[in-house]
């Protein structure tokens, strides 16, 4: 009987931790959800939940960005998913893949909240080496 009670208590404690973690993940996702612009304000991306992950799709782009993407082989920049399969790795931090339309390539990447209105997007050539970061600002 004691073994059963100990197991039940452990299960309840585990469920409590899982619930708290899920709540934190939901809060993080809400903070990340919205429309963000790149540093040059040539692309706006809508970040939102995509199943159990987070993704970012181009909602607006300047004529120059559309042209550069088309020249690199992305015929329709609007609606293209730039941030793909991002999973929460820790509080305020996600890992996934970043599609760079003017290069026509996909790289490993991260998103990190940097306050309520900024997110640092980072793309890397190999694993987490040879990386480039940009700070994207919230539009809405």
C-alpha cells in the first residue's frame, strides 16, 4: 500500500511539473506570436503556432525583397515560411530552421526573445557555427 501511495504522489508531482512547464511554454509562445519586421524593414513575418511547433510566414515584403527572392528561385515570397519547425528549447528560446529566400537556402537557426518587442533571429551554416544574427522588431 505504501508503494502505491508513493507512486501516486510521484505521479501527481510529475503532472504538476508538466502542467507548469506547459503553461510556461504557452506563455512564451504567446509572447513570440505576432508580426515582426527585419532590421531593414523589407520583410514582415507572422510568427504563430504550427502544431506543437512555431513557424513564421512572410506577411508583407518590399518590392526589392520580392525581386531578390524571385532572382534566387523563390517565385512567391509572400506566404513563404521563413521560420520552420521551431521548437521551444528553454524559456524564451526556440530552435529550428531558417529559410533565406534571397539565397534560396535553409539553415539551422534559433529565435530568442529579447524583451517584449524584439526577437533575435540567428541562422547558422553548420550546426551552431558560422552564424549571422538579426534583431527583428514587433510590428503587431
